[in-house]
C-alpha cells in the first residue's frame, strides 16, 4: 500500500484542470460537462465502468481529441485545444491500453525513443555522431540506462521487445514515457492483463515514480484494490458524466459509485 505523503495537504496547486469538458462523436456523447483537477505531486485515479469516457478524457488531456466545449488549464495556461506533440513538449507523457512499442527494436532503443524531444542537435550532426551530437547522445543514453536500472530491466536491455512477456513490455512502455521526463504522466490501464505478481511490481514502480521522481500521475485502472492502495484522490465517470470525486475512502462509500461501478452487493 502507498505510504501517505508527509503532508497530504501539501500536494500543491492544480497542475491540470479540466473545466466543463464535453466531447461527442456524431450523436454519441463521450463526455458531458466533466470538471476535475490534478494536483502537483499526487496520484489521481480515473475510474468507471466500460464506456464511461475514461480514455476519452485522457485523449482530451493529451490533445488526441479536441472537445466541442470546455477547456483545459495546464501549468496555469488555458487552452481549448492542444495537439499531442505540443502536449509532449509541454511535459505530458502517456502510456496506452494496448501496447504501442516498436516490437522489432530492443528495450534500450524503445526507451531511447522517448528522448527524441530532448534532442536538440540537427539531423546533420546526428548523422555525423561527432562533437556536440556525440556528447548529446552519450548524455541521453546515460539517462536511459538510469531508467533501465530503476525499472530493473537491465537483463533485457538488448532484447527485442516483441520477444518479451506482456508484463515486461508494459514496463518498457513505462520506461519510454519516463524518458520524456514528464511533469504529468498519464497511465491508461497500466495493469490490464497482468497477473498478481506483475501488478505488485507495477504498483511499486508507480509509487516510486511518484515519490522518487516527483512525477504527478493520472491513471485509469479497473482493479479497485490497486486504485484504493495507490491513489490520493479518485474521480468517477459514468456514461460520460462525473458522478463522484474525492479520496478513495469517500468514493468507495458513495452510493452512486456503488450502484454504477461496484455493484449493490459491495
């Protein structure tokens, strides 16, 4: 279980705020007037039944979807829309429900790909691999090796990810996101399809990322035990609407949450 922060009230001001966000696809309303914030330094869970709009919300946050109404405030800057590359440059990294790795590349090269936005030397210098470009590459590789050690995957650093078991591939994807040095890390079902041991490992790494790196995390997760153990606060969506928002203890006692997500017998 995650240890409480030394001062939970010191989680900080809102790093990101969604205000009255609505998103439609034709006649289908994916999100309707959703508002919540993510505070600096916290682990913020977004939960709800299938089709509740959770992934759509993350897609709005990182610019993959553009909402019809509402706005997102990130680092104090108000925006109505943002493209994924601009979100990445601004400090938002993302993992996905379905693995989005370069399966023919090694673990090392996949994580190194996350450093692309940090590379400032032009194509000509990178082609030569000389002088400033070589020094830059050495520094990026050093950073990647630190992440590999942190995630305890040194033994597979030269292995093609397509040959790795599912749980390790998920860890590599987390490493690639960390290589971007994000201020806000979005994790979309990081433990889907994992066995108990793999979930325990991933939970530990998520806590360490939050506490050791100081990274703010928003995660979608269906395992309620994981959500209750990891999260500082939880927002609950149902049919694209927010039905609850609060601490894990508050949310799990909420009658609307019990009815919509946990089931009356809980």
